[in-house]
């Protein structure tokens, strides 16, 4: 495991509960499981893209921005589903 991947894993371990509350606070009907799925998606994406040649300068800001983007994607997909299903 590279040093940057290790830092990312440590961050997620240390900040998991805060991230979960952050996600649930932004999605009205989010359950613990929904927030867990979003966090795992973000973690997997960041962990796979970890690049030693381009380290992330502010890991916390980067991850919370990724969480926010994932939440927006989820809400957009729900809105599309609702508009398709609406009479």
C-alpha cells in the first residue's frame, strides 16, 4: 500500500462517523445504510485513483467535496426518477 493510500485509509477510519452525519444531514430520507454506501463509493473512487505523483494537498476538503458531489448525483437521479414516474 502506498503512503498516500495509507493516508486516505486512515482519514476514512478516523472521520467515518463525521462523514456519515454529513451525508445524512444533506439527504432528507437517508438511512445509515445510504450514507454508508455513499461513503464507500467515494472511498473506492479516491483509493483507486490515489496517485503518488500528484498528492492531494487538502485531503479532508477533497473528500468532503467528493461526498457532496456524490450526494448531488444521487439527488439528481432521484429527481429524474420522480419526473419519469410522475403522471
